[in-house]
């Protein structure tokens, strides 16, 4: 499986993919000029979820 990003609106196997949409295909045969390859999707090791940035807050000054 390969992950690709559509450069324009595409109809692949009866399903529409809008320009800029990221989706998976078996191969890019016939659609290589209409998509941008992002990378391969591993079926053994699923992609790791993106880490959320830690929120940093300032401590309040306490009135004494």
C-alpha cells in the first residue's frame, strides 16, 4: 500500500478524491502524474500517532 496526495480531483474505482486529499492506493500505475507520493504504509507496523505539543503555562505570582 502506498499513501498519496491528490493534485486534482480524481475518480479512482468509482470513488472521488478531492485535490489535496491523502489516501492509500495499491499502486500508482496510470495515476502517477495526478498524485504526489508520500510514502509506503506498513501493514506490520501501524503509523505512530503524532504527539500533541505540551502546553506551557506561566505560574501566577502570589500576593503575600
